[in-house]
């Protein structure tokens, strides 16, 4: 590329306001105006004008005749490609979103003026610059945004179509040196037909054009009057401004430098079809499905768009990015709201302001790595691709270089601190009710199947046994059984505090169950003495054997009591403890007849207890005890308190449960590498004042964690989860799955060998997460 082309572009863009190629040619062309396509030929295609034009440009002080013969000494397109060709996500630093499989997308609601192509072009470029400054990778504009949508028969005017073609060349030229890929809408001519098209433009080039498949021609729509449909167009090209580009509904666009950044285009009505074109696009490999829409607004239509976008993103296991026309379109018979939204696998990431009067970018970081991981796990997706005739075999992929920022540009997406906890405020009670009653229903069926005469449960005064008890109580209520059917036993040991013992008794009495107490200290002392443990001779040795003797005795008592009373033992251990192996195997709290809490992590148990209290599921006396139990530090209470009165703390040993549950969700649900888990945890937890907390979460319990702390506890989690705990999970009792986040049952969500090692996960963490 010659130096003169770069100088021309820099000169006109430096004017105030910047000059479009058309305006530049009109104002300075001599003896006749220079068409915009001619200007772009000089700037982007290396074309050299006749001597008279060279002289004119020199007189204007823009460039000299020798510049036409010299290669560009700036950063040329070729050199940039060479520099970034081998860029992979692993080469980005830890704090870069692109390292962890995120692609920043935006819906654009640009300014628009009916049939004013020059105005619309400037608006598209203005939004592109804003997107570039915001480090956006992909911008989705509305349908026919270059011409405007509501033009009726003006779509068939040659002057307008000429102007649109020039505008596309201008937009393409403007993208040189910009990061974002622009998806713009425009009418295009081919073989005596006009097509409603979506075009991908990046790096100074038009990458390809996709025609609309389904043309609405009912009620207020009349598109078949103007446009030809593109349903059967595959393997074709189209000429735009003298350049031939791929054309058809068989196009995918893929960034060669960012794995998983693959997108598909469809247009407005395609979205409403029984089988949208984007379904095939997803099956062919697209992770991001973009819809350029006009879609006039009527009452309730916003909800319909949300429904379709959410459903398509979930069904296609993809991100769905939708952008509709806004203020400025013709209101002769219709109105427009400019709705933009981004969904990812059924989750809403971002939404624009509707009925806004100013241009807007609605930005979100899409996790294409998560999407690809979900497709690997969901064999139905692969089966559907095979059933559809393997679209990947006949779709064409247009590759392009992509040069995103490699620095820390933040993370623009909601990251849930508590991924197992319901976060839909408008459906909070419904979600908690559902979680609670999954446990109740599972326990009901087990009582029916076993014809049990009682439920036997150990009550410690801690979170897990409390939650198991209130589930059991509600089960009895639903089955018409007296709560005395539940036989609760509190079994104080060497570390039991008066506070938890008191709470256990208050809870059992408030719930109206059959309550008893068995002091295990004499039996534990005898066992320790029998096996020759130092504590049996009075030495204060509080090792694992000391703890396990107490845990085992409690379980042993409960099993014998269940036999004596014709019932079964209701397990109280939760999902978090199973993940960490924080339970005594066999004759211990790992074992029961039915693990009602085994699908519920600690953070969800805390929240469900708060919900039960807040919504008055039980009587005021029960609520008071529940509040006291929630305020008690989590402890196994197997070791006596220190001389200073400090009780044994579970979270000091295994780490904060709120972090462990975060790690667990991202590891078992999505199989994410440790460095990405750490990255997301850092964004979720680094600032207690930022982000959303679950509804009515106690202010004093809102914690924050820095990256070194996250790294430290994540390393402990990986060691326990992958190298230590599986044998306990392989032999766990039955229990209901509660959360879509997953369970650890070997008969359900999680199957793993008990003798695996954690080395590769630990290495990935240590190699890729900074220590400070």
C-alpha cells in the first residue's frame, strides 16, 4: 500500500468535522468531483490517479507525487497481520478477558434519518469509533441501518442504492485500524434483484454479505414487494464497489486469533421462523448469533423478543445478540423502540434503553469458552448437528484477523458471587420454594417406598442438621404425619459448646419433634482408650482419629436407633462438604440412609434457612432459633475450645464456603480451567461495594477477597476436590439433585476415578495465576 493513500485518509479524518470520502471528493475534486469509490481506491486498494490529480492533491498539501511510489512507512495492514497472526488466547496476560475466552459484543442503536444515507453512514462510523474506544470486538447494528428501514418503494430507487454501495465502501475504509467487527444492514443489488442484507465489515474490508431468508409480507409488512429472499443462496459472491465478496446464507465468520469467536448473521423475521437460520449456523459452529432487526414496536412485543432471544440462545447453546431500529425511522405508520439485548445460553447479559433519543451501545462480554464447553457436555447438540446433515461440512467460513486489546479492559458481564443461590428478585420466593420442595418431595417418596415408622436425625445446632430438620418437618406436614414421627438426637461431644447444644434443643422443641440427648463422651473415651490413643490416657491430643471417633460414634448410634425405631437415618451433610471431603467416611457423617442435603451447597442452605425465616414457613419460636443458628460460626465442634475460648473453625481449615461454592460451580458445571475460575472469582469478589448481592443479604456478611487470597484457597480446593475426596463421593447415599449447577452423585452428574491426581489442575493454576 502506498504512502499517499494513508496520507489522504489521515488528512480528511483530521478535518473538523471529519470529511467523508464523498464530501472530500465533492469539495476538492477538480476538474470534476471524485466519486467516493475512487477515493477509497486510492486509500485502500493502492490505485494511483492520473498526474493531474496527483498535482491537485499536492497543491492542497495532502500528499506529494513521490508518495504514490513509496510503501506506507506507518503500520501497514500487512505488518499488522504478521504481528498478530499467531496471537492465541494464552498469549494474553491474566487480567485480559480474551485470555479466558470472552468476546466483547455490543448492540448499537445509532442515529438514523429516513433515506439520508450520508447521515446514517456518519452515525454508523461514529458508533464504531465509540465501540473501538470501549474495546468492543463485535458491534451489531439494526436492519438496513445504512439506508434506514421504513422506506417502502424508495428501496427500489437506483440513486439510493448507488449511495448505499458507496457508503459501505466508506464504512469499510473507516474500520481500518479499528478493533470491532461491524455488522451493518443495507439493501444490495445482484442479478436484477434487491436483497435485504447483513454485512460483516472489519479491518478496512467487507468480509461478506448475508441476505435475509424470510421476508414478512403480512399485516404491516410488505417486504416481498421490494426484496428477493436469500434462502437458497449458497456458495455465491456479490460485487460491492468493485470488490467481490462472499454472498449467501451459508456464511460463518471466524476470528483467526481468538478461538471460539465465530459468528452467524440473520435478519429480523428470520428470528420468528419456526426454524431460524441461526439454528443451522450454531450447528455449523457459530458461538455468537447476531440478528440485525428493524421490528417496529407494539404493546408486548418487547416481551416476545426477550422470549425468542432467550429461547434461541438456550436451545442453540450460543449467545444471541439482537439489535432493533430506534428513534429516527419513519413513523408514517409505525413506531420504533431501539431494543438491543444480549443473551448467553438463556441468561440475559445486557439490554439497551428502549425509546432512547440518543445513540447507545449496549455492551457485554460473551463467554464463548463456556459455550463450547457446554456443547461438549451436551451430546444432544452433536446429535442435532448430525441429524441436520452436518452443516459444518457445507457452510463457508470467512476468516479474518482480529487484534483486540491485550490489556486489562475489565469484565462487562454480571458474575454471580453465589452461583447456587437464586438471583431473580421477581421470582425469589418461587425459586426458594422450588429448591426447598425438591428436597421435601424426594424425602416424601423415600418414606413411602421404605414404609418407615420414623425418621432418625442427629441435631447439632448447626446449619446442615437444621436445614435437614425443617425439610423433614415440612415433609411430615405434607404427608399428614405428626412431627413426632421425626426422632431427633443431639449428641454432645468434647467440643460441643453450650450455645449450639442450647440451639439444638430449642429447635427440636419449637418444631415439636421427638427429642432426646445422648452424651457420646464416655463411649468416645472408652474407644480411644481401647485403641491406645493418647487421649484415652488423659493426654490432650486432638488429631484426626480423635475427631473421627466422635463422628463415627454419632453415626453408629443413629443407625442403631433407626433399627430400633423402624425408621431410617436422614443424612445432613451438604454438597460443599462432599466436594471438599469434609466428612468422616463410612461410619461417619458421610453415610446415611438418605442424604437429603447432598445436592444443596452450604451457601444455598444458609439462604434457604433465611428464606424460611423471612417468609414465616414456621412459627415465631422456630424463626428465633433459625436466626441464632445463622449467626453461629460454622464448626464441626469436635475439638475443645482453646484456653482463649476460640472454637474450632471449619472455614479456617478449608476456606470460606462462599469461595468454595463459587469454585465448585465453575468446575463441575462448566469444567473451567483454574486460571479462569480465579479470574472470574476475582471479578466477583474483589470489591464488596460493586456488583449485586442476593436479596436481603446481611450487610455485615458482605466480604471481599483479593487475588492472592482467591489463589490460595483455590489451590486448596483443587487438592481436596481432585486428589482427595472422590472415594467418599463414589460411595455416597441417595439424595435429590436440587440445582442446575450440578450434584456430585456417581449415579448423576459427576463420575470420576477415586485414585486420580490433581497435578495438572494445580500446574495450570500455578503457571497462569499471579501470586500477587
